[in-house]
C-alpha cells in the first residue's frame, strides 16, 4: 500500500481524542500492519498493547530488523480533534473526496478565504478531519515501515492515542519502548514524528523540521482565606481577593518569558479562576483557586519556574496584607472598627509537597487515608464526574482542610498536563550532522530544508527526551493528582533520549473544518526525505 491509500483508510475511521472512537482506529492500524506479508510471517515483531488505558485505547508497535541494530524510531498519534466544527458537513468529515464535492457545491464566497476556495479546486489538497494532524504523517511512517527492505537501519514504529488531549498514549508508550529496546537490542539514532507543518507550497520552497517543542507547566494555586460575615469584612480575609492579587501579579508578566536559540514564548495567562463556595451565602469566600498557563523553553528549568511562581505569590500576599492593614486603619479612623479587632494577616505561601508533609505529621495513618481518597478520586475521573483540573482542585482543597491551618495561606501545585520543554539541539553532540542531512534530503526534492530548534506548540515530542529525570521527578512531587492518576515516566525517557524531530507534510488550517494536507508530500516528498535520513543516519557511521 502506498501512503495515500493508507491515509484514506485512516481518515475514514473517526478517532475523536479522549473518546472510545480512538479504539477503532488503533485496531485498524494494527490490522493493516499485521496483515502485511512480513508481519504475517513474523508476528512476534508487531503488537497491540492496551496496558492500563481507561478507554481501552491500544498502542500499536512494529519492529522491522535491518542489517544493524542501529534503529530509527517512527511515531505518531492516531487521535484527531472533534468533527462537530463541520456542522452540516459532519457526516463527510471522514470522507475526503465527498467532503470536497460538498464544500465546492456550497456558496462559500465571502464566508471563507479565497485561498480555501482556490485549494478546493486544486486536486493536490486533501480535505478532511485528521488528514493533516496527523494521519498524513502516520500514513507515511506506515508506508516506510511496510516497504522497508535490506536497510542498514532497523525501524521501530509506534502509533499512540490521546496526543490532542493529555498525551496519555506517549506517556504509556515510553516504558514499552524501553522494554522493546532491551528485547531487540536497539541502538536508537533518531526519532521522527510526522506532525504537520503549517506551510503553503505555492508561496515557499522551504520545508521545516523541528528539533523540539516548547514546554507548558500549569501552576494550580489554592487560596485559603479567613471566614467572617460579609457585613464585617475586616473580621476576615476573602480568598477571592487573595487569588485575584496572585492573578494580577502573574497574568502577562513578561518576567516569565523565556528564550532559547532566538525563540521566545508568550507570557503566562490564567486558564481558570473561581471561588470554591458550594452554594451562595453571606460569608466571605474561604477557598478560591486559579490555574495559570506558563510556557517555557529548555533554557530555564521547571524548578526555576516554580521559584518564580512562588516569589510572585509572595509579592501578591504582601499586597494583600498591606491593603488589609490600610483598609483597617482608615476604617478605624471612621469608627467602623476598633483597634483590638485588627487581624495580623500575613498569608503564608507554600508548595503542595510542604502541605502534604504537614498533613502527614497530623495523621498517623496518612498513607492509608490518602490511598483510599486517591481511589475515590480516580473513580470520579474515570466515570467522567471530574476533569483532571477539577480533580486537582478537590485534591488540594481536601489536603488544605485536613491540615487544620486556621490562618490564611496559599498553596502551589502543578496540575496536569505537564509538557517539559525539549530540544535535540541540547543533546550531547548537537544536531549539525542531521541538519546537513535534512538539507541534502530537501535539495533532492527541489526544496530548501530548514531545521528549527523548537516548534511553538506542545506535543508528544516532550516525552522523547529528558536531561534531568531527578529534577523533573522533584517537580512532580508537587503534582495535584496522585501518580496512579497521572504520571510521566521520566526515568525511562532519560535512558532512551535520542535526537527527535517533528517532520511532517505541509498543511493548512489544522483543527478547523477546512483542515487540509498537501497530497504530493504524502505521495512523494515526505517518504523520500524520511528514507534519505534513515539510510544516511546509519550508513555514514559504519
């Protein structure tokens, strides 16, 4: 099968991320591989592993031995975003040819760009959900796997689920990859992930390969105030105000911007902020929270980021204490309060690991209590009662209450998903040789190849490299969920770390109803360039 035929088969199977739809496509991928002549004769070289995924979504792997144990790892995700955005065309979202005809029959003038209308009339573009992100790159990887013969390099292929959600598939896959590496004595030289690049072949001959991805950490900050009646506001401290000062201090704070290799991320922004009152009453808000999106590059460690967050929270709490004191003093002058009613509020700032330590001191049977609570929390998540973020809030608030701390305080945790910042540029030895090979591969296709240190977004590449598993594990000690609910296998990732790149087809409008992929890249360009890298990454070392 050629890559385009495979792509049509993959797009035809709906695979909405975070849903049971993914199972069908995982099974389809395994069916295509296992029915190949080589794998029918050597069934030990491919598998479908469900592991502990709560939706039963499989990891699909296949190994094609070469003349050496030097191995290229080809990977990609088979989930796609929802199809609801297609509206009345939803039934055609997985049928590229019919979708094109339906779209052409519509009066799209003034409703979409002229570029979309032009591409609809250009047979070089395929429209359809997931054709670009990233079933196109996955189809190319599968063609290379199935057609590989007499290569010096061995090939390991792994298809994963859930990348568009919280990358559960790749996080589950890395221990499996480690096991397969040991079983078949693989010496990994390169990983290629066929994520799409946003690029118009009509406007540029440049094609990009990305050596890494930006990181994302999601500090979850819980404020505990001091209860009082709202008519006597100075008798207490409002947690909503406390968390608002935190937001004011961190939102769009350019001190958090990190840069690496001339590339910078955007400043932090709040994704969620709310009080935690279960119902309306006339008391001050006792608990409030905020979840803050912080992007970063590998030039700064996540532990340094946590220090910045903690320092900002401390400044915010100084503002809270100062404003409370000024308000009290002015109110005293006006006869609203008496001097002896003054509360000496200086909200303490701590990390989640410190709060856990305090609760452990109070509870002799902490481990048993916590294990039971973790199981209940996990069940709520699996049953769909709680999202990971809402479960994080429940986890932190429960610990805050069990601490029995009476005075106001802030606690800082890390909510999932967490994406470490990674770039192959920082791996030992650098990537100068791979940059040269990529340029040569592109030149053979009449193109100009450029290797970029980072892609601006996050994805599975974050779990392909790790330079400090100890530091990352330290960060995870502040995770707002137990490890049986969410974990990252940093130790296995560090032992497997290899030069890893996003290298995919040129595409447009990913995640939109006008998503499309450039078919010549699927049919010719991408397979040829990937094969060039696979052949030369090994041959030049022998």
